[in-house]
C-alpha cells in the first residue's frame, strides 16, 4: 500500500526546466572536476579515460580504463582513480599541460576517491579495502576495512560514514574522525551512495529493484536508518548549498527533487534520463545542478525560480578581498531590512561550515568578517565556499568566495 501511495504522490505539476548541454556524445560520464589553476576549465571522467575542455572543444585523453572519480590537485594536475579489475588499476595523477597519466599507487578495483576539506585528507574506497592519504601521494590502508568492498564515504564534522557491500553490508560509522569505527546495526540497509546535509542528516540510496530500494535517511550519522521513499533503480543523491535533496535514477527516470513526501521530477529538456551522478561546479556562483548521464553532462540553473533566494534584488551581497587569506569581509546593503539576519558559510558539498550572526540597520551597509574557521574554531582548508544571507532563517542571497593559502 505504501508503494502505491508514493506512486500517486510522485506525480506533481510540470514545470519548464532549461537544461544546458556541457557535453553530449557517446561516453558514459561518471564525474566532473574543475581545476582553478590549469590551462583547461573542466574535466569529465568517463568509461575510457578523461574528456578535457580547453575553452572551446572537448578532447579525449584515454588510458584504456574507466575513470571513476577526479579531483583538482596540485601543480596543474588532477588526482583520479581508474580501473575495472585489471593490473593497471589504481590512483593516478594527470597533467593538464602534457596530457599524460602517471601512476601513484596500485589499488585493485577502486570505487571512489573523496577529499575531506576540513581534515585535508584523501580517501579511496576499493573492492578490497579503504585507503587514506594526507597529500594524495603517499597512501596507507585503513586496516579496519581490509578485505571489505567500500562503496562510498562522506563526512560531517567529526562524523565519518562508509558504505560497504560485503561481509556485513551496510554503513560503518565513526564519531572521532575515523579513529574508531562501529559496525552497521541490525537492520541497516544496503546503501550505495550517500550525502550529508549541512545539519548532519545523512541521506542514502538503496539501489537496484528490491522492496527496500529507494531513498533512506539517518539522523544519527549513519547508525540507524529510516525509509523515506520507495523507488526502483535509484542511483545517486545530492544535497546542494540550499539544502535541496536531489535523486537520480540509473534507468530512464531522470532527476527529481525530494519534497519530503513526494518527488518533483525535473526531466523536461534533459536529453538523457539514465543518471550516473549529480554534482555541482564549484566555480559557479549561481545555484545549479549538474547531471552526469550515460551520454553526456547537462546543467540546470533555473530550478530555484520560486525560491526566496531570488526574490530580493534590492539586496547587494559581496565580499572583499576575494580570493582571500586568511579572512574576508562579507557585506550587504538594503533599504527595507528590519529583521534578524545571519550569514551561513557552506563548502562545495553543501555542508555548513559556519554561522555568522549580523544585526542589520535599514539603509546602511552591514558587514561581518569571516576568519576562515568553522563553528568549532578550526581553520578550514583552501577551496571555494558559498556564503548565504538568511533573513528569519530564509535564504535571500548567495555568493561564492575563494580561500587560497
């Protein structure tokens, strides 16, 4: 009965969505990356290497293996994982200038590569374990996960979560930055893809076509899980800087927003409905979503048309200096603001970093300084951040800033 109810609720009024093509071709796209310092603007990971955008055209740099994840690294290089069970599987660096791959560490059948900005550490999950590095160059195995097939890993403050598909399938969780781990509790679902909200709620995808397939959440950082919505062949979940929850399906169901009790589908104008991943471009200041599909990458920017973040054109929000190190001044000016306001800082994954209270006065320029720390006074890492002005807890304006060290 609950599946029938959800099926009925899933139908919602149609809206016109304007998906723009980033890349369209005969490649399955798995990941997206932006390099701030190199020659090229974008890179896409695909089933046969990389697709590199040089400002006008996409060029393929093939190594003969699928690239699953790619991250901007150092000295105009990307850090990436590639492989599908071959002797060449591992973590590589790719040089933008020479277009050459170089092996860093052999790791059999890698599943994911992630970067923890707060702790400045990299992790690779693979078919036989989990690996950690402080610089991307030297890697060591996390012995607790030896022999386990690690599918995904996410972070929220001191809480880490790793989804595993064998031995005891489910989500392993840590409350002390990964020093000690807890095994999945009884009844933990099989989770393939995960994402934290800025408040620490963890969303996960139960894939494939079982009775438990669909969207799940955990309010205690991965220990216990609650069924949110049943839906077959869900593939990926993403939470953007506005804390909107998006779900993508691997088989012809496209992309939708989760509204709390139903999905609002956003497929009008999307050329391919077979989704591999949902993500954002950290170089863009506008609110947007990128869908990586079986035949291209597409970006959507107009899904916030009815949100209050776009309904206050009289508010001018900016920061200086930008880029900055170690602090920047965020300021805004408005003629009709009489309510409580605050600035919230988010990283590129949509996780809240810090809240800055402000006391605005009508007709005056208001400023607040962000010193590059989080709510626990720890210094955050270099990278792109979003700052959002909220009035009575409602977003009214959002911009980006770049911390360079």
